[in-house]
C-alpha cells in the first residue's frame, strides 16, 4: 500500500470532472465496494467541515484512483483495482471521523442509482 507521504504526489491528478467520468466508466467493472469507498471520500471532501489535512489525503487518494497508470493496471481482470481499493480504504480509515451518516446516505443513494438495490454486506470492511 502507498506510504502516507506518497499520497500527496497524486493530488495534481484529482479533478472533479475526471473523478465522475472515471467512476461512471468503471463502476460495474470495479465493483460496488470500490465505488462506495470512492463516493464516501468524495462526499467527505465536499463537506466544508472536513479539515484541510484530511481533504488533501482524500484528493491524493482520488487522484490515484483517477490516474490511469497504477501499481497494478486497472485492465488486469480481478486484481486490477485492488491497489485502488487499498489506497481508498487506507485513506477512509485515516479520515473516518469525518464520515457522517449524511455522507454514507449520499454515497449509498448514488450507488443505488448505478447498481440498483445494493446488498449492504457487499460493503463489509469499509466504514
């Protein structure tokens, strides 16, 4: 997994339009758990009460997710998104205090738009 200091180098790759383009494009292939993690981070980042340091961690993680060149390329079946999920999960645990019920509700609502009814057990292991 990425070392905490390394996440900052991905900040320059974050852009809100690119985030939504990537999520929509890879949602079905990446899976509900990865998309939920990305959405949680996105909604925490948009919360004006989120501390700047946590916001920078999130931007770095979402930048890594957006970046087409990963440690494990996304196009590799089954394992292509494991590094993305690891980075997103690590940052989720780092900023967990900012994941409010409203953030979870927003993320689950967006999941429902893309995946239909989601079995909540598919989200096990995340916040």
